[in-house]
C-alpha cells in the first residue's frame, strides 16, 4: 500500500461553481501508477467547498449558483458575522452545506468518475484569493 500527499494550488476563481477537474489532475499525486486506490481532496478554506457534478453543460453550474443564492441569501438581518462583507456568513453556510472534502476512487491510473462527472471548486466569496487543496492518494501500485 502506498500513500502520497501533495498540495494543489488553484488561482482565484470567480464566485460560483467552477469546473476544476483538469487543474486537479495536473497537480494531483501520481495517479498513473496506481492500480486501485482512493484520492481524497480536502480544501483548506471555510468559504469555498468541493463537489462532484455535471461536467458538460455550464447551465448546471449557473443553476446551482442561483439556487444557493436563493437558499442562503445575503443581507439577511439575522446574520452577525459580516465583518468581511455580505458574503461572509453566507459563504460559510454554503461551505458547510456542500462540504470540504471528496473521496474519489482510482482505477487503473484514472479517477473513476462517471462520464458526466467533474470536480467543482464551489467559490462562495465575491472576491476570493487562490485556494489550496490537500490531495492524498492511497492505493496499490
């Protein structure tokens, strides 16, 4: 059993659901030599999250952003944590709802994602900095 861990740096991305599968694969641990395993991705931020969903039609990403903005509206009068702006508390709520980590099976050197699945960086801030993800690969070579 082999373990490998690396840090993936993503540049600042716009608010919304950003497809980042290729960026993750470009910086991920050595998947090519892994016969069977599991890749864990963990985002080290509290105002962004990770998800797996539709990788073909960008309308899905827009629909998700619009839905979350209705579900978790900015400027609600009951929010107290707003020091960094109206997207402060809402970004934390959305992050809790979606989650900070993913576990993706690795099969014969490739992520075992479905045909229409891709990895999203869900950016919940209006103006975010780059994001850092810890990628941990466990598997059999």
